[in-house]
């Protein structure tokens, strides 16, 4: 009888110890596993879309092309100076952007930005070259936007030549919802 009671007591103690360890693990790791803002800040991609269209923050995006250039020409055929380091490559992403219901169009424009990304997690912000044939942002007075009407824009990036083979596409972000979408060519 004594051996049976010790065995049952030991079994209960081991089960209690396992339950306490599991509860402690959940309590300690829960903030790290469910902190969407921290995970977003670390660069997490929520969705990968091939060319699109995809709607992010009431704006529909479609990647038309992603091309590499050594120089860019303006409307008059003159070279556009972007100020990149020697040996860099110019990448132009041509996108079709459509503002959808729910987006506030201030002065017939809105804030839009696509970030170039490679397989190593490196990102490049867009440049805004003067006199490029397409608008390079969504608030240009010469190219006004209207609701539900698509418009082509260009995002221009200056990247090292060694990064060009590893480019995967452009990311579109919704800062308020902590959402990031990668659009691949």
C-alpha cells in the first residue's frame, strides 16, 4: 500500500511540475510570439503576389515591369543624374496604381511608396528623378489621380551592381495594419 501511494504522489508531482513548466513557458514567450508590431518592424512579409493586382491600404497595386538601366533619360533625351556611387545600377519599377474607396485623395493625390527588396532582406527606397516621363510619386500636380481610375507610376532605385541578380520585387506596406506585401515580377 505504501509503495502505491508513493507512486501516485510522484505521478501527481511530475504532472504538476510539467503543467507549471508549460504555463511558465507560455507566459514568458507570449509577448515575443504575438507582438505584431515588433515582427512587422523586423521586416516580415505577410503576402507574396506575382505581379498583382493586390490592394493594400485602399490602393490597388500591379507591378508592370522591373528593369535595370545604366542611365535614365528625361523627356528631352538628356541623362538624369541620380547621384549614386560608381558602379551602381538603376532599377525602374513601373507600377499601375488605382486608388480605391476609403482612401483620402488630398489635392488629387496621396502618399504612395514601394520599396525594392532582395533575397537577403536588403531594401532600397525610391528616388524621385526630375523630368522622368512617368510620375515618380502619387501626388504630382501634372498627373492628378481620381478615385477608381488606374494610373502608371515609376519607382526609381539606385542599387549596387552585385545586388541586381538577387532582387525579388517591391514591397508595399500598410503601417497602421502592420502589413507588408511583396510583389514579384
